[in-house]
């Protein structure tokens, strides 16, 4: 039986990616999404990861993954050399998000980006009533060990894309692994976007 992925964001990405396309996954972790895309969409996949342990896991699974720091750019790759570049749960962790997004749009014909929504209602509640840096399912780390460098909302990202004339072709908003259809900036833990120039 062909089971859907456990994560709704992975399912959205799989739905958006065309069969037999080329995919570059930036910050691919242990390669779970890459493996799913290869299995379900027969893509030509490559990953970039910075952590040694995650790279070893990818290689053990037979995935093509290189160790690079995406904050330094993607100069090894030509313009539009991939059908899709994926930045899922990585964008908020880079030092230079504007530069990284610019590079992904240069290298990819389309870009898929997903990030935690820092202004999800539970996060707002924790800041307002408890006076603490929030933790949620999408923001699970405490302030002292978080890999996140930038805290943005869905509205922030939409406004950024409008200002930079980046086209948002599709979007999906998720809370507790279910789609959010109304007021996503308030009720979604995660935003996922399909972008193009």
C-alpha cells in the first residue's frame, strides 16, 4: 500500500514536484524528503547539508549529498540548473536569508520554501501572557539552543515577496499536520510556498 508521508509539508512538496524533474534540497538533513521524492516522483535528487552526521545518514541511504554552507551561495550551480530548489525548515536558520533566497531563485526554475510561523497564536500567547520566548511544534527549541536565526511570520514573507517581485504560485498552511484555510498568519504553525521569478 502506498502510504502518504507522515508530515503534511512533505506531502505538499511531493504534490507540487513534477515526475522525473531535478531537485536540489538545501539543508536536506538525513534525507527523508529526498528519499520520498525519489520513490514517489522518480526525481533526480541532490542534497546540500552542513552537518556531518546527517550527511553520513544520507550517504548510507544512497543519496547524493554534498557538504556546503548555503550562506556562501550556490556558485557551483548554473542559472536554472534545477527544476526545483527546496528550502524546507532551513530558511529561518541561514544568516543571510535575502541572499540565499536570491540564489535559490537563480539556480531553480521554481523554489519551494517552508518555515515556522513565529506569530502562530500559541506563540503570541506565550510571549504576551508568560513573557517567554515561545516553543511550539514548529518551534520546538528553547531560546538557548535554537538553530533559528530569523523569526518571521507568514505575512512578513508574503510582503517580502511582493516587495521583491517574487511570484507566489501556491501556498499551504499547516497546524498539527492539518491544512489551515482561514487566517493562516494567526492559526498556522508552518507556511509553505511555491515561488518563481
